[in-house]
């Protein structure tokens, strides 16, 4: 009876512990992606400067709205690939992350802040923010090379792992974009210095994530 209780009692912690790496991976990638200057970040900053942080804050939810079609498309394609492609996808994701890390490091060295868009584009609605994100290639690359394979891998082990990855990614993405809006609404000098620091941290996070992808891909090749 004790053995049965111990086995039942030990099952839950194992499931919870297996969720933690996926939660951390999703959060890490989201933070690195959110704090780098890009089309969506530029639009959010321009809206904050034009309309104030209160009206712009809901636009931090844009990735949750616009990423749906991207995720469905990418997962539909990835789900049809044989498992022997998984190590190649891991390594390809590592290359992509290294590229993003190099771009982030270059932006950190010459960081001057993000320029606001003109007045007409500032007055566009949240729908335009979603369109900006849909036309941005980074979500497609991120989900096809990094998050998509991780989501499928975690889901096969336990659905809770896939859910943890998605929650970690979008929770961190939303809070990071909201933080950018708050920084932009604050003093200019403080926002600039903090923004540069965040870009530097994103370079380190991306490089670390790339190393994880490479190691996992090589391990999968060795084990077969």
C-alpha cells in the first residue's frame, strides 16, 4: 500500500518538474524577442508617444491575436514531418537564434533608441499592430524553427509541457511589451538606458538558447 501511495504521490511532482524547462524556455525566448527593436516595438512606441500609455497598453496583446494563424500553419507542416528531421530542425533553430543574438549584440553596441513613426501611422488602431506582426517574418521563423518543434516535443511527452511553453511565451511577451510601453512613457533618458540594457540581455539570452538547441540536436543525433 505504501509503495502504491509513493508511486502515485511521486507522479505529480515529476509532471510538474517536467513542465518547468518548457515554461522557462518559452519565457526566455519571448523576453529576447520582445525587447529587440522591431516593427511591432516601433509601432507601440509611436502609439505611446502619440496617444499615451493607457490607450496603447491593450496593443501589448497583439501577439496573442495575430500569432494564431501562424501557429496553426507551422504546426500543421511540422506535424507531417518524420521524426528524423527533428535534430536538423533543432540545429537550424540554433543557427537562427545565433543570428538573432548577433543582431541583438550589434544593436546593443550602437543603440540609439527606436524612432517614432510619422503622425498618420501613429493614429492607426490596434488592428494595424496585428497586421504589422503578421507581416513580420520573425514570428514565422521563430515558430517554425524554435517554438514549434519544442511545442510538439513537449506535447508528445505530456500535453501540460506544451501548455507550459505557450503560457511562458505569451505571458512574458505581453508583460515585456507592456514594460516597453511603460518605459517609453517614463523619462526619455531612463527609457534609453534601460532599453539598451534589455537589448544586451536579449543577446545573452538568445546565445544561451542557441547553445541549448545545438546540444539537444547533437544529443538526438547521437542517441538516434
